């Protein structure tokens, strides 16, 4: 775990801190760690160089004693904590210098910094340069021909390129507003600032643009709009790796999100059409509408049959799903770890099971009931220390309050989650 400043490049994961994007206090994000526990003392410092070259130019965000900054239940339950990094400090950093975030934890709760463990440092390169607005300059089809604004193409695979700040990320979107679908992230060349990627699209109208991931606000490129004429037989991929899609094997959520569904409609021959899937464990399909629902990772064939018996099909690949399995109705915490290992699965984390509850909540919070499971808390792989670990009540009514600490000797049901997506 490394702390980060959320307003830095790529939501804090990048290497640059651009002062031109700051106009107010920034937010430091600090995650969780193995054996995190309430009342552990913490230290967080910013270490940099002042604009006039003065060093050290440091700022203590948390620095006991006196005792005060320490882990609390909210931090543990949500898996992270936010604290302010003052703008008054950040604006005085020297252009081209480095800013380092230093974080320490005293696991013994003694408020003695000499006994604290220092976590991996995060260092940003400070820049006062003005950030560029990204551009989308080219969209080309499989024949390397430009797909012009307002045109129609028969190519479902397209090559995109544009400009952005050198070495920084943009994210490609298709659509508009909250319903826009991410088509992936790409890093601009460190020398030229050119970014390029290849995407696949389904038939219909499309609206492509790039979003800056290095600005602190929402900054977008120009838009390219066009229509893809779909060929039914073209292979299709549903990649859910960016969507944190945690699902139970063989049972979809009561309301499957749009990103886990697709519809390809038959247009040849004589309607009506009937649709089918070669493997319902990978994807199910509505026999009348042709709407496909992703069920698990793998490959299958989606077929359409017209009223005269003519059959056409396309290959579908589904990937990126975190698949969850019910393994045992009763085990202590160590037994849970063993059962998961034997099944070649990972213990479900608190973050995973919260996402599961969010996706499967039928409106009354009773997720275990919807799944036909026991109405008991389920073990997670997250320990708190002092012989306790988090368990989660899937029939609870609050995503955070459903988590409760239990002695690791307690016997509870066990879930495992797939390692590969």
C-alpha cells in the first residue's frame, strides 16, 4: 500500500503532480494493509522542495504524539481513509522537484515513531506546466481508411489516435454522459504525446471521445460520431475487467448492469428469429430479443434461426468477471483459507463481498436469501488482528454496516473467488 494524492496524474497513480490543476486543498488517500486494527498510530508526511530551493520543505499531516491520528473503524470498514493536503503547502513546491509521501504505522500502539513501520514511498514529479486538453485526431477502419464524422462503416474493429500530455493517460469512451462505456485506457508517448489504441464496436450509432486522466476535473477531447453497420457473424468480446463485476457462478444479479449485456439482432431471412447459446454458463441469451447476458468467463457461440430454419452465428468471448463460489457451510477462519486453497480460489475480500452485495441487492438487502444461501455472515480474507477477522452479512441492509468482526475460531460459511479473469 502506498498513499496517494487523488488530484495527481491518473487519480494519484501517475508520476506527476500538476500545480496548474490545483486551486484548493488536495485529498490524500491512504488504503488498508495486512493486520490493520483500530487505534494503531499513524504518521503521514509530505516531503518536498520549496519554490526558492529551500529544503527540507516538509508538511506533517499526521504526526503523533500527542496521541490522536490513529486507525478507526470507519477506515477499516471502507478500506481507505481521506485527509486534506493543504493547498497553501502544495502551491509553494518548486517546479521540477519531487514530492514524496511518507506513511508509517505503529502496530504496537505505543505512539513511538521509532517502532513504526515505514510503508513504500510514493514520489511525484512537481510541474507548474499547463496541461494539454486531449484530442481524438483519427479513427480508421480495418482497411486503414478514415471513418469520417457522420459516416457509416462496416468495420467493427477501429484504430484510434490522438494527442495528450506526454507520458500520461487518457480513457476512451463510447456514448455520452453517465451511460458512456469505457473502451479502455492508453498512455501517450513520453516523447511525442501521441496515443493510439484499437477498439471493437457493435453495430449502431457511436460517439467516441477521450477523457483526460491527468486533470483533476473532467476534461474531454473532441467527439467523433458515426454508424457501424453490423455483420451478424463478426466475433464479439465482452471484457468486464474494468467494471469490478463480481458475480456468483450460475446466478446473475436480479438487475444485470448494461455493461454485462449486449444485443445483436438478426436482419437476414424471414423473421421471427429464435436465439440460443452453446454454453449458458458463459452467456445466456433471450430467445426472442437476442439480448445476451454474461454469466462467466469463457467462450460460446450465439446462434439465430429464422422462420425458414436458416441459422447464422457469432463467437462470443467473455472475460474479466470475478466469479464467486459457495464452498462450505461451516469453517473457522483458518479452515476457510484451506478450503479456498484446495479449490484453487482466493478468499473473498471485504471489498469483493461489498461489491457482490451492491450488485445483487434486490432492494431489501436480503442477498443471501435471493441466492438461496444460509442466513449467516460469511468469512472474508481480511484480518483485523488480535485473533479476529471480518465477516459479512449478505442479508444486512447497509453495505458498510453489514461487516462485523468475529473471532477467527468462529465457524461460518465460506466463499471463494476466482483468481483468473
